[in-house]
């Protein structure tokens, strides 16, 4: 994804094009894998990288 934007960053994450929960048999299939930098992976999966702001509730153990 970086290269498509003319940028070059170190790829640190392997991304499954088809989600593992849907097709676990493709977990290690090369055609289902791409390498992404952490910023691009956050773009593809924003739900996995939400930054928590404070606590979920008022109780602090």
C-alpha cells in the first residue's frame, strides 16, 4: 500500500486478504498474504487498533 502511494516503509505485519475466521484453510497460502507497515495495517483494520482514552468505566481496581 505504501508503494502505491510512492512511500517506502518497513513492512512489519502480515495481512490476510481473506479473513482467517472466514477461511482458516488459507492461513498460510501466499496468495492470501500481503506485507504491510503498521500504519497501513491500521487503515485496513481500524477496529483492531483503537486507542483507549481513559478507562471504560469509573471503577479503577
